[in-house]
């Protein structure tokens, strides 16, 4: 690897001496001295290697430690410039003294924070603390190690190492008291437990704790400190993720995660039950319910902890007396998730469903996958210079909770794109409600981003209209009820309902109608659309869809009810050219595979053909039903596709993929038939008479409902309509208008949503 060799310097062999005296050994030339950049890179590599060591011990930040390093020369240079800047600023403001509010001295510098010095003590002795004012402005660029300290506001050349705390507040009942700078300060019991747990007996420990370090009674201070949260957690020496008090069960769970969290040992190689039993405790071992309970603790359900974990340089999970490096959690959960451990545990963990990981009302969730997604978000932040847009984070965190609904946006500002972060100014003013914040963000995103922005915003609406929001503004207070058909953080998009009309097409025909928001309260969204169809018939809602290999005639009510619906209304369905069987099975999975970003494989057809016949007791179940060569083999043949083969590895994996695709597509949706005879999937609150509309620059169509205002619509939600997902209706409308296929111009009209 010449890149690394050039950075670290090449080791050169000495040239043998020509002297004949054997007592004088040849002297090799001295290796060239490392440059400052090479030293910095070497130190960075060493620190990153140390973080990967899951056997190291956790250490709370202290005033000084030989192992703690800081860039003294760079700090002194920066401090001199900063002090010159402060002197000029103080001269302009007549050097007014900072205001004091109880224990809190005013934070005057934009990068100023408070760090809590926890004075030494033991047992039930009074918790005594002191607030230290610091700056988190100083940064170093790669290849220097990342700055993991603050600088004292009293002397900007002096580092202050601190440990950040990430925890769940619990109810806002301040029943405990500490002594802070000589005054009594009420805190929650949960925080008192943590402080007593980590107080050192012989020296001070330094921590950043939001409940104390931010004046919770000063709304303006809270609003100014929120933009600093990213810097606060990045600058921390390490972070305690406090999961709560421990017990024997949680200790065992932490031990298992530690054992399988070594990044140097990836033990699973096959998603095979036999392999599973060889390398891990069996699925019926109680240890798995302990792990499940641990990863289901309240900390994993709160929105603020996302950025706290993602931004921390060295996070540690702590449960009682057990410690686990964040890296070990990531490796263990990735290993378990990628090799299907959860699928083997589901039948043993009670009322569990691996479907719809994005919905509420679900019976359970794959905690390995949801935890790994959090770890994956951290890895992406560390490796990418391009931070995700806020809407992408909002869409992926719908199931987490917060006390103040405005925090659904504010808690993600530290990890979203710089443009979104700069555009949103947190406010906790009583008159600035969560609904106003949601509407303001939606308006900003739609009008300031790409032409695809309106579609992204509409795709996040899968709920009935909220009384304090327009129908097109997502209500982030409501958990998502479905897996989105069109919203994806990947460039792979199997749908193309709008026929990829992009760029100047919008401007050429409608030069004054770029997507815009209007109305006295910005309640109307205007965009280009094409009314494609009308909903004529709907089925019941599929609240808990699933398919099973066991007792299909009694268990597969989802398939049976779907078949009954299409047969009852078969005269209204135009199934050409695919035929009724293919139209139905593709609709049941929204014509996607289990990843929900790619087309389904051809094996889905034979699986659904088999399941339909086994569930209904008829053969064929539907007109045009196909049978693969494997299905036609004689009974008893080892290669025959039947229920027994689907229950065994590797066919079981294919069945599970088709099952997951069905669950993702059907959950909380209805089957429906349009007036033009198209079969599709529609929102659970869709009604007969609703309009199917293709929106320009959108991959999927939307269901709209006529509003009380004439000529305007309310958004119902996204939908899948078989036969229009590849731009068919757009091309048909262009042909009807006499436009050439490749001719510019959107063949639709201006649609107003309220």
C-alpha cells in the first residue's frame, strides 16, 4: 500500500560498508524524521485502534491523566487569536459583567458551555458539584486526531476533559437534590442514581449532563445550546449511555453482546438453524429474552439519544455494573441481524412479528436490526462528508418518542445536512407550536430544494389529516403506519409513475408555477399532477397480514381474503396483459422484493402459486395461474416444490423473503379497484370516489380527496396501482394530446392541496 508507506515513511536498508575491518559494522543512514502531519496521522490511527479494543476499561474523565493528549501548540495558537477577538468584543460592549441567575452564570460566547465537576465522595454523602465554563469551538482537521476535550473559558490554553451522559430523564419530577456551587439544586431520581454510580472516591470527575449544565428554566439558553449539541458530544472524551440499574439477566445479556461483539471475530457464516445452534445459545435459551429486554429498554426509544450516540467518539453502554463499548454493540447486532438470528427467535419470544419495522400497532420489532440501524447511522456519519437531509432522518425515526413534539426536529439537527441545520432555528416559545414548526419546515423544504422535494414530503404522509396541519404536511407526532412505497434513501427506485419528467420540463410549460406554498397561513401547496383514475371498490384493511406454511387453510386468512376479493370483483378488473394471477401476486407485494427497493424475483410466482392452492384447497385458484417445473414434479421427488421444501433451508429463505415483501406492502393498506379496472393498494383511510393522481417527479401515484373548497384536494396518501407504475398513464395522456413520446411538456394540470 504505497499510500500508507509514504505517510509513515519508508524504512531504508543501510548500504554495506566497503571497509575491511570486521570490528566496524556498517552504519545505516538515519531514517527521515516524521513530519508533523505523519505524527498526527500515526496518533489518529493509534486512537482508532484503541477504540476497537472491546476489552479495555472505561475511565471517567478527570482533571488530568497521562493517557489524555491534546494539541498544545495548536491550542495556544488558536487561543491567542480568540483572546484578541474577545478583547475587541469586550471593548465594544464596555466589558459588561456576565449576569448571574442562581447557580447559573450567563453564557456569553456562542460556543460556551458548562461542564459539571462532580466532587469526590462515597456512599450516601451529599452530591457536591461545581460548574466549569468551557468552549467547544476549537477543532482540528484530518489527519490530526479529533478533539476530545473542551477549553476552559478562564484560560483557553487549558483543556477540560469530560464524559458526556446520554440517559432517559424519566418523569419530570425533581425529587432529589444536589449541592452545586454551594446552592441546592433539584434533579430527577434517575440522574441522582447515575451521579452516585460514577462519583469517584478520591478525585473529581468531569461530566456534561444536560439537566444540570443547561439552565432548564431559561428558554433562550436552551434554544442557543441545542445547535451546540453536536459539538458537545463530539468533544467529549467518552460518553456514558446509561440504560438503568442492572440485574443478573441484564448482566448475562451484556456478556453475550460482549462475547459476540469483537470486530475481529465474525462467527456466523450461514443463516442455517444447525449453524445457529453450533455457535450461539439455542433459540429457546432464556439468554435471548434477556438480550431482547436489554435492547428494548427506554433509552432505545428516545429521539434525543440518536444524535448523542451517533456523534459520540467513544460511547459506552452501561447497565448497572456492566460496561460495553459501542463498537461491540454494533458488531454483535450486525452479526445477529445479517444472519437472521431474529427470525429463529421470533417463535420463542412470544407475540412477535418481524414485518413492518416502521409501523405502530405492530406486535414487535427486530431489536437487533433497529439497534444496528442506529449503529449504522453512526458509521455513516463518521465515514461520509455528506450528511443526510433532515427529512430522511425524520422519516427513519418516526417510531421513537420525545416529551416535546418540537424535539422531533430539534433532536436531529446535529446529524442532518448543514443547509437544513442552518435553516431551522429552535424555539420553545409557547406561541411557536409543534404544528407551526412542522409547517415551517415543510414549506422550507419544498420551496428551497430540488423538484423532487414535494414528492418526498408527500410520501411521508400516511395518516389521516391532523386538525392543526394541512393534509400535505407530515405530522411527525404520529408514528408511521405503513412501510413507504416510494420513499427510499437509495438511488434504486423500481417505480417510474411520472415517467421521469425532470428539470426544465416544469419551467417550459408552466414558467410561473414552480412548486410553491400560498395562502394566508401557507396552507396550500401547488404542484403539477395528472388525474389518472378514480377508486371504485375497496377491501377491508389488512391490519396484520401474514402467510404461514403451517395449516395454510386456517392460518392464511390474508391470502384467502385477497382471493375472495378479486374473484368477487373479477368482472371489474382489467388484468391484461399480465392475467389475474400475476396481477394479484405482484400487487400483494407492491411488485417489490423483501428489500422493498428492487423488483421481486421470478421465484415469487411459484411460491404464491403454491400458497394460494394450499390455502384455498383449489387448483388452480385463479385464472391464468402458472406452475413451475418444480411444482409439476411427482410427489416424493427430492426437488419438488411443496410446503415441506419451503420449510427447509435454503427454500425457507426464499419463502421468508416473499413473506416479508407481502407484510411490508399490505400492512395497514387496502386492496382496491379503480373505475378503469386497475387493481392496487391504497391507504387504510382511502374511500370510494377518491382520485388517483400522478405527481410530476414522483415515482408513485397518490390518492387525493376532493376538498370542501372547489377544485382543491386533500392528500390521502401514496398508493400502488398495477399498470401505471412505469409511466403508462403519462405516455397515454401525451398520446391523447398528440404529443410525441420524447416531447417536453407535462401533460397534466396544476393541482392544489390543502
